C-alpha cells in the first residue's frame, strides 16, 4: 500500500516535465492582407479643352465626311447629300416636308455645337437683318443628333436664310445664297469668325 503514493508522485512529475496539464496557448491567427482600393488608371487624358470632357473634341462623322475641310471650319454643309453620306450618320435629325430640291446635310465639327436658322430681311443697301427664327437645335442635348438633314431654300433673288452656329471654340454664320449651278454633292462650310458685326449674336447666354 505504500508503493501507490510513490507511483502517483512519479506520474505527476512526468506530466510536469512534458508540459501536459498547462492551459493551451491561444492560437494567433494570421492577419488578412489589407484590401487596397484600386486607383484610377494612370495615363488617361487630362481634359484641358472644354469638349474633352464630353469625349468628342471632334465628331467622327465630321472627320469622315469633311476631308480636306478648311482648318477654321465649324460645320460642313453638303448639298443634295447622297444615300451613302446620309447612312454614315448613326443619329440623324430629318426635317424635309417634301422639298427635295434644296436638301442639305449639316454636320457640325464639334459635339457641343448649337445652330439656329433665321429668315432674313434684305434691305436696299445690300444689308440683312434677322426677321424670324425658323429653328434652334442643340447638338449637345442628351438625344442630340450627329447631323441635320433638311431643306433650305435658295432663291435666285436675295437670300432668305442665314445659319448661325456657336461652339465652345468659336462662332460663325452662313448665308444660303443661290449660286446658279448644280449643287449635288457640293460641300460648303460655316467658318469661324464670319460673324455679323452689325447685330448682336442671336444666341442667349
């Protein structure tokens, strides 16, 4: 009976030497890597031009149809446009009302263009004043078209209509005068700087 305490004591000593009986250490979990927010892609264009924010400093339709245009052109005017030229526009505004003899395709160079067509009053001294606005179109509108297909009459007498154009870059105007020839496919341009200095510009602020 005396051997039992001795054996129990030896067993306890053995457990102490092996580390058994100690409370288990709390496991340390690995820290997950921090999730970084991806930064905007570097190297993108920095908008310096007011049109760059729209992504359309120049219309692709204008670039396709106005090859060889003057550097200061703000709008391409194609007289009696062909079906191929019309189909090049992904978004086309059409106002014809049955007048096929004076069709024009109006293609602005810049996507923020705003155009107004005015009926003019001619005077004996050869000058013109604005009489009635026929239409006002903002190409930069949410559903704005790339071009306008319409008819603008060119009488053999004094011109009746003038187109005014305004962009972030410049302003211009074009008087639809009769040239007495076949206009089919002929290109004309609204040029910047051709502003009627005798009257305030028709566009509001």
